[in-house]
């Protein structure tokens, strides 16, 4: 049962991201609000960042740009391979 539910979710999100516009969607809150809550020296102390359920969010891109975190390892996870592929392609252009 659980595997069936997970697979149904993956198919739903793959289809959703394929049909979505190229505009980033932030589901929970505005990226500016999140950025204000991250301590400035956060990436100096921690050089690994994990975002679970990233979709096509621009959070990691903003962190990379604003904190010049070029030595930080960013890992983004999502059930949708379509979202991951789009995000990977977008980040590769930087």
C-alpha cells in the first residue's frame, strides 16, 4: 500500500512540473522571509546544506548567490525527477 501511494505521488508531481510554467513556485513561504531567518555566518559554520522537498524552489540558488557560499555542498531532494532535472539545468547555467 505504501509503495503504491508513493508512486502515485511521484507520478502526480512529475506531471505537475511538466505542465507547470517555468516560473518558480514557493509553496510554504516567500524566499525573502526564509533568507532573513538564516544567520549570516550559518554557511561559515556548516558547509553542507540539505533541502528536502525542494521542487523547483530557488532557495538554494539564493543562498549560494547571497552568501557567496561557493565552497558549500548543496543537496536538494524531491520525489519528482522532473523537478530535480529542471532545477539542475537552471543551476548549471550559473
